[in-house]
C-alpha cells in the first residue's frame, strides 16, 4: 500500500519522532509505514487521518 505520510509530515515540518508522539507509536513504526514495510491497523490509519485532518483515502492508496 502506498501512502503520502512522508509528504504530509514534511509539509508540517514534523520529524518522524514528532508524528510518532502524536500517534502514540514508536518512530520506527512511522518509518516502517512511510517506507511501505508495514501497513497500519485500521484504528492507526484513522488516527493518522485525524492527525493530518484529512480522509484516509487521501493518505493511503492501493498499489
């Protein structure tokens, strides 16, 4: 699954650690999601969408 998390995070000037803190996950989890090595759970995907103030569909795209 492709995602725009790195792009959205960069637009806000957030580090991976800052995003991880907002999501209550580890920085390694954010890195794994950004690089496509890990697909987030549905609750985490909703949390990511809330943090960025956008719909899940605008963040995650099927490859």
